[in-house]
């Protein structure tokens, strides 16, 4: 092996010591730990692209509101399980102003990160009808959602959407739904890891089939309004963040505050249940809950037993952030646009040096530049590439852990890469390209 930017002996030893049997299948946290250790021993800084964490300071309005709430003593008081009234009403305003969808404050429930919203939804939705006990993942996916299924013991099926964009999505979805066992469909949009964004046509197809087969659509908007090709930043003014909620009344939306408001540390998100689903009566729920009404089972059964609601001060923080966004005094999209600008530069560095972008189109449109991008290098699987790149001071994750069938692919997250590191990234990619000639 040629001379690499990171000491080969150290990498080899750390890889062996990590006891990770297959680096390509390692979890994001395992890779993070491995890279931390190599950095500490060698003193060399990596281009860290493995973790999807915000790289910006938290929304200040939220921090101030939380401090004030804590000073006022909310720390001693249990919050309402279904959320602070002020947060619930700002949330329903937010849904109207940024999605152009009507929900009541009752339908908006804060959760401990949108991660908990997912967990609570998987649990409750899959118990509504005895014969519907399986979730359908439109992959690639956020791997923790599948882990949640395994932990709870819920079945899932999945397919990679790569070859089923546009009208082709209909038949593929229907091939699963017509079996009758699917309770819900989940996907993230923009998608983690691939950054594909469903078109309105595709969202329409998902909704049509959800209506036809009485399936709940769980739309994970963890990267809310972060498709920077369009300007979704003006409250109450089109265009709006595209959503399946426009075309079906059988949905749950997860709105994370982690990325859009850089508020990951406070672990607060929103679960928005469509008015119709909220009031749906499903007698089979009685097997697990006191109520057979979905919204009540969710709040007084699932959310109560998971965490008795969400941190009181964080709710004040999020309420203040949403109010400012709704009033048009806080342009949260302007703050996060930096991710898209960095992605554009970084993607070019990769493609200039022999790498390919794996997921590259939304039907006929070039993919947006955003929080993540996917890449490959001729002649390598994603797993092999991940290991190789560690020697070049570049860390990312393999798409193999996301349900993607593009096994040559890797996911890069741009958030933690400082612009000052761009020359080093370029140098390392160039060297990799020189060492691995493409025929
Ligand atoms: C697609 C997706 N869903 C959910 C989450 C979790 O969000 P939260 O921090 O609000 O729990 C993430 C975080 O990376 C994500 O990428």
C-alpha cells in the first residue's frame, strides 16, 4: 500500500482493536468512536462526514425562551403529556404557514426528538388492526427507525426506491399493499441518506394508495424545507414544503427541530397526526390501551408510558422558535442554507477526482445540494471504500446499513466539515485518485 495521509500501522491496529467484524456494517456510532481514537493517537484531523449532526449554533430565540422558562420554575412542574397549549397552537400555525395544511393544535404533539415520535407511532399504528402488523419502508432509510422496529418487535418490509421513481412507484408500492398486512408506510423527505426529494407526483401516488388500502403514511420531515432548489422560507407564501398531507387525510408527520433549528441537544420534535386519523376508532387498540380512539391511545397510552411528555423548558424554546418563524421574524432556512452551499463544493471535489454521485436525480431534475450526498468509486463496494478512505483521513458511512441496494455507495454528511478543511479534503481525494487509477 502506498503512503497514505494517516499512519497505516495505527489505522490497522485501531481497526483490529475496535473488534468491528465488518466495517461496512458498523453503526455510525461505532465508526465515530474508531475515528476519534485514530485522531487522538495520530494527532491528524479527519474530514468527518459520518454523523448527521447539526454543525451550526442552536436557534438563539429558543435558548433564550428556555432560560426564561427555567427561571420561572418550570423545571419543577410536569408538563401536559400532549404538550403546552402555546406550543401546540404555534405548531398548527406552522403547519398551515409552511405546508399549507390544516390541523388543529390538538393534532400537534411534542415528542422527545422526532425519534420518539417515530417510536410512538410505530407502536400505536401497528396495533390498530390485528391483520395489519407490518411497516413498509421506502428505502434508503434512517437506520435507527429499523432498529426501533427490532427493539419493539414489529415486522417491516422494505424496498430501495432507486429504480422506482415517478410512475413506477405505484406498481411497486401496490405489490406490497395488496397483501393486506401493511399498516403504515415510512420515508424521510428530503431523504436521509440519499437526499432524494419526492416530487409532488410521487407524493400523490403514495397518498392515493394509502387511501385505497387504508394505510397510515408516516412522513419524516427531519430536514424540513431544506431542499434549497426552492424557496420555502416565506410563511404563508407558496411554494410550500411538499407533503403527502396535501393528498391524504391518513398521515403522521414528524418534524424534527434538530436540523432545521439546530436544536438536536434539546431532544424535541413534533408529531402531527391528521385530524381524521386522530379521531379514528379502531377496536383492536383495546388490546393494549384503555381507549380505542387513535389520538387518545397515542397520548394517554403510548406517549404517557414512554416519557410522560416532553421536557417542559424545551417546549417553551420550540414554541418561541415556531412563533418567530410564523411571524416571519426568524428565517430558519437562511441559517441552514450553508449546508447546501458546502455540499455543492464538496460534491465537485469528489467528482473531479473520479468519484461518482450515486443517487443523483429526482425524476428529471438534478438532485438538490443539502445535508447529505452519496458517492462511490469505480471498482469498490461501499464497504471496501469506507475502509480505504479511513487511511486517507476521510470518514463516512456505507449505504449498506440504510437498506440501499446501491452497495457501491457511501453517505457523506457535510455539516461537520469546516470550509477551512476544503483544501485538505481536495488534497486527500486527489491522492486517493492517484493511488487508485480508474481503467
Ligand atoms: C431521517 C431522520 N429522522 C429522524 C431523525 C431524528 O431526529 P431527532 O433528532 O428529532 O430525534 C433524524 C436524525 O438524524 C433523521 O435523519
